[in-house]
């Protein structure tokens, strides 16, 4: 009974901590649709996949959203035709490469400033590399959930969807127009493209109403999977003994693996995880602390549920494996040659 009470307490703690940042991400996603001509923004992104991945990772510093808020924004970018490398780079880098997390990490590790800069630097490098790898997939639609794939623009040379297929994706991808007709953000109801998002020409009162409507729809969709993921994370965190994880943290290799596992289990928001990691600073290596701070915000147990609203399972597995391998490799080098 005590464990159940602890799990319930952790569930509400994680949910209260995560929900504002999910709301922030949904709000930014909606504002992006209503007030920004995304086609021009995406058109300005360099065509080279490595440069696009770097731009995507850097955008995270301008828009401080954590791992609960980056998913709706990344999904919005992909639906609007952003390069895969840019969207994936943003998805992985944004939770860490932003001023809010930088400030929080600095407060926690002000006696170890190298941890702060290494965290931001490693997160950006891992995100750029993974985004660059994903650019090898010319058509990203097979890796996306069906609703998101239908909303994505067709890739030149790829098979197009049948004209009778419904392409309405409620949450922030399509707006309901007159007579329940879906309005494409690219300005068309057919295959013809219009350069300006038609929503941008609507009166301010209509934009504000659409903003509220879209926030409600996305919060209803993403909030449900967030609750499910948070419940699983709380249960696992309570029933996996903390001493068992700490017992693995004595060597340069096992300490990294233990902290990556701990980061995946506890699923703490990137804005406060540095204070949690600080409690292990006296017993774990610098590489292990960085593994917790870099890997956790990218892929954790709570975030997987949100990612499933965007990617298919195998795409999440690719993200998990690539991000995990790169984080482990860089943190092991830090343990062996820097610590």
C-alpha cells in the first residue's frame, strides 16, 4: 500500500511538472500556425541535411520547450514539409539546448561549470548527428503514424495518396473550414500550392478562436498519452529499487549505463533534472552525470508515449538506439580522458 501511495504521489508530481511545458509546446505550435508563414521559414532552411540539422538543433535555444513540449512543435514542422534532419534535430536538442535549462543546470552545477557546457554541447552534437542520419530516409512518411503521414507533403517521385482519402488531422495540422472541409495549411483543398498560409489572412478574432480550438484539440490528444506515460514512469520508478541502480555506478562503463537507465525510468523534466542529478554527484563519474542529463531529455519512459503520437514504433527504436549509442560513446570518452 505504501508503494502504491508513493507511485500515486510521483504520478501527480510528474504530471503537474510536465503539463505546463506540454501546454507551452502546444501553444507555440498553434501560434506558429496562426502568425508565422511556415512555408517561407522552412524554405529558408539550407538544403544540406547537416546544415538543416544544425539549424533545427539551434532553434531549440530560441524556443524553450522541454521534452513534453517539443513533440507538437516537431510534428508541426514535419507536417509543413521541414527536412527530416531539421525536425529530428529540433526534437532531440530543444529539451536541453535552451536558455531555461541552461540556467537551471548552471544553478545546480555552478561549482562544476564544465558539466553545464558539456551538457549543452553534447546534446547539440548528438541531436545533429541523429538528424543527419534520419536525412538518409528520403520519404519519412513510412516512419510516421498514419494520420501524420497523410498530412505530410508528398515527396517528389513518391507515390501520392488517392484523391478520395481523408486527410483531416485534428490536432494542429488541419483547420476545419466551412461545411466541415479541411483547410490545408499550405492554402489548398487540392494538390495546388499557394505560397501563403490562408489562416494568416483571417481577422485577429478568428485567429484567436482557432488558437483556443487548436490548443484544446492538441491537449486532448497529447494530454492523454502524457497521462499514460506518466503513470507507467511512476510505477516503474517506485518498484525498481534505487539501490540496485546505484550499485551499478562504480565503474566508468557501468556508471554510464546505470545513469542512462535511471534517466529513462525517472522521466524528470529537463528543467529540473539537473537538481536530481546533483544528488549523485558525489558517487557517480562526470560522464555518468552527463549521460543522465543528455540522454534523459531525449528519450525517457514518459516521452515515448508522446513520441508514439508522431512516430511509428520502429522510428522511436531508431531514435532510442542512435541517441543512446552516441551518448554512451561520448560520455565514456569523458570518463576515460577528461574526468
